[in-house]
């Protein structure tokens, strides 16, 4: 059994979801709090035994509902008691600042998206993990979506992927990470430049890969109904992929984290995370500068 700690995000959706997927939980309490009722698909393989949050009352509520034994006073208190740590997105865009102590201690670590809104900070976190030899990754769950998991089936339908259009909603870096993560999962890394021809709050981003392929991503803060999807175009066909199976992509991502705890091997190279963040940040700079192409 893999013992896990969740740090931060216990008063928000991701913390509730992650705890409920790993641990058996009290359905009545989850339902009463309007928390996500996902299957406890990883119960038996792993167990969330420790939690910490800046909001201790929220941590205690979740601990009681999800059979978590220990609510600690400080995040570092979990070191030595768990096999791996999850830092959940708490909406502050500062959750990554809790990473250092775990990386220094060699505790396998997953940091929820986005790793940072600052490419330099993201790079420093990854360099610390590499220097200490600590297994680490950060990702949007859409990289692990069930809708794109079977790459052979996708290839059978569309052939070689020529281009992709990704759509998302909310702030460009904070939520644009979702469609871009899925786009990179399918097209591979190697983004060379970005050009945002939209306007503030309405991103229309052309991405160019080093091999000449191009793709488009649209991320609107307002004016679109909730949407997370890709349209994939290839040499044999086209496919629209709405990401609807949230239980699947959260479970697959957490399973990849547990695989990393067991093997020490991250599910993909960390340089991809830096590339994704850098592309999103440069896309914001591009529109702020009047639609100037920005090179990574």
C-alpha cells in the first residue's frame, strides 16, 4: 500500500476529487457538501493518510469524510510518514511554493497544474528535483484523458496528426494549460513560437513547432460556455474530442503519480512542462504587444 499526503487544495474541487479517488469516502457527506462523487478507483493500491491545508477546518472536514487519519500542523510534518506527496491546485497560483521541502527530502512529488505562471520559477523547481534525484512531475489531467489514451485507435481514425485546434475557457495560463497539455501530448513537444492574434481575455494563439507543423488554441475568459476539447486533423481524417470523462482523467493522472512513486520514473520529461508554461506566458505577452510572434 502506498501512503500519500495531499497538501493544499482541500477547500477546492481537486482536493476533494483526489482524496475520493484514492480513499473510500462517506458518500452522504460528499453529497451533502456537493463534492464530486467519483469512484474510489485507486483504493487498495494507495491510501491518503495525511493532509495539510492553510484552512485547517477544511482539512479536518475532508479528513473525516475521506477516512484520512492525520491532519498535520505544517506541510513538512508529512515527511517520513508517506511515500509520496500531491500538492493540489488551490486557486492561489502559489501552491507550488510548498514544493521545495519535499524535493529537498527526496519525497516523490506531484504538483497540480499549473506548476507556475513564471517559467523561471518552474525551471528552478524542476532543476531542484533533478539535483536531488527526486521523482517529480506537474501536469494538467487532460494529458491523461481517456479520450486520447488509445493512440493507436486515434491514429486509425485520423492517420498522422497534421494539426490540432484546442479550446478552453478562463484565464490563459491558469486554464489554457488544459488544452495545450493535451495538444502537446498528441503532437509532441518542440513548440518553436507562439503568436496571439486575439485580444486580452480572448486568446487566439497560433503555435508553430520546430518541424513546421502548426496548431491553434482558443482560450476565452468570458463569452464561451464551458468547453475543453480538441479537434484533431490528420492525413486520413478528422476527429472532434470533447473531454467529458473527468473521473477518467483524474484517475489516470493519479495512477501515473503512483507509478512514479513505485518506479521513480516520471511519466514524461519535465522539459515539456517548462515548454507549455513558457508558451502560455509568451502568448499573453504576444497579445499585450499587439500580436508579435514570440519565440520560445
